[in-house]
């Protein structure tokens, strides 16, 4: 693992994308496949749509509102107890095996250096909150989900996005909100961001230290052109 650079006296904030950055997989897509194994969805149709949405994400043309409605529909239908239990099974069967020692160590190094460490992901909070905790990260910026707040409602998810989605330029907005809530701004902190995806170019361009991590071909080309550090966290 390369040494963590030491900044000036400013507080250090280190941001990690999750899927294909800290995890060698897409947790949202994997959760969709796990729902198929549970028999909660029609296998052929769900896989077709799940794969199509994933391809749209990779091509930077994802309709996030449509995808969230699709991806959360099974948990909206199943309710809180069944969904939380299912996610516990997903963590044991899929996620824990995908968390690699080198990813844990990278997070730990930044924490040990005194950085404020956040995971900033375009995957929704239901899928990612337990994953962030598995990495030992308490601060999570994910796509927040609206809950049914009616007097006769269940208090569970509705299938809609709440607030600004942490996707593409929305990640910049959400991180900025996080900074302002702590009395900081971009100029008063030293920021590092690790990401694999060109969807994250707005935030990569905003931080002090962008790190293209396991980058796809498009982000690799940008990183090489701009002289950004490239990190192959899971090997070349």
C-alpha cells in the first residue's frame, strides 16, 4: 500500500466511492441478484432490467429516479422486518466475502492518520449503510430514500428519492452540505477522493487529491491526461 500523503495544517477529509472502489463489485447490482435468489422477484425480468440499468450507469446515462423505484420495489413490498433480515443474509453470503484486506487497510490508514473518512456512493442508503459499518466507517453519504410519514403509514420506504441524490454532480452538493454542517468549506479542509468511475468526475475535479482507483477505461484516460494518481487496489 502506498503511504498516505500528509497535508498542511488543514483538517483532512477523505472520501471513498464504494462500488468497484472499496468493493470489487457493484453492491446495488449484487443486491438485485440476491433478490432473485430469494424468490422475491421474477428472475428473468428482474435480471434483464437490473442488467440494463447497470449498463446505463456504466455509460453515464442512468435515470436514477426510475432505477430507485425499480430497485426498492421489492423491499417496499416486503416491509421493514423481512427486508432487514434479507439484507443481513446478503451481508453474510455476498458482501463479507467481497471485502478485501487491502481495502480495509486503506480505510484504516486514513483513519489512523486522523482523517475524517466518508463513503460517498450513488447506491441507496438501505443497501450501503451496513456495508459502510463493515468497513468501520460511520459517515455515509448515499442516496437517501423517502419514508412514508403519514399518520396511518408504515414509516417504511416509499420508493422515491429524498433530497439531492449523491450521483454525479449531486455528490459535490451532498459533500458540500456535509462540510457546511460542520462549519467547514472546500477551502478550509484538505480533501482526497478515491473513485473508479467517470460518473464521479465532478467530485474528482473538486477535491485537492483525486485518486482514480481501479478506474474503468474512460476514467483511466482522464487520469493519465491530467496526471492524477492511479491506484490498482485489487491488482492490475
